[in-house]
């Protein structure tokens, strides 16, 4: 993946538990445009501070 421009990637992410939060944060740090859904919206909110878009349902991903 070294030749891939991560800034052009758009990823939809489901689940921001312990592992999902860490993995999605790394994607954001790499410049990926990330949309996130979690059944408990408050658990996804820290990702919004780093540029993620929080959506209301998995369908919105």
C-alpha cells in the first residue's frame, strides 16, 4: 500500500470499541476520509475531534 494516496480514500467504519477506535484513529492519522457509525454515538465522538464524520445509521456509510 506504499504507492496508494490515502488522502483519496473514503472509508465507512462500523464499531468504535477498544479495537475499532484505535484502528479508525490510525486511518484518520494517515489522512483517510472516515465516516463512522457506532450504536452508542458518544463512543464515536472522540473520532470527530480528529476529522471523522459520525453518521446516524450504517446505511449512511
